[in-house]
C-alpha cells in the first residue's frame, strides 16, 4: 500500500529558481531509492491566518513563499530505507547552507499512511 511523505517549508522568494533546480536534481536520487512520484507546489494563494496557517506554521518571513510537496513511496519500509539513502547522499553534497534557499529548521514533514482515496467515478 502506498506511503506518502508530506512537507511544508518556506523558500526565499528570490530563490525560487535555485530551489526548483535543486528539487529537480534531487528527484533522481529519490527515484533511484524507490520513490514513485515527487510533487512540489509553489504557494500562490496562501493567506496568513489569525490562529494557524501554512505561513505561521513555517514562520514564513516577508521575503519567503510557502512550498508544499510530497513524495509517494510503495510502502513505509521503502520510504524509511529510501530516505536514509538520500539523506546520506545529500549530507555529503549540500553541506554548504548558503547553497540552499531554505531554513530546514522551519520545515514541517511527516509520513502518512493511506486512509481515504477518492477519484472521479467513485
């Protein structure tokens, strides 16, 4: 049964192309580690809330945009092994924080098991 890693983060708005390039570069690593799909969505209509919101959750600053994404895995075991492999590679390659337009400390992520799926025709 598929398993999904979901994440929300704030990306420097002027770093959009850098972030896009890095996401495109990391996809083959996730794919080779067993991921089935990866999706990234740049915030377009993400209002600030009064009690809670995406921007508040990641402490989005005025010069940042909220990005959400997810990676689909065949199952939890594949996700655990795949993430470990990719994290080891990234630690070697992206050890200079100035190359990444994201503050990883404000990123929210987690793994999710399927619960309900609805598709056209259901």
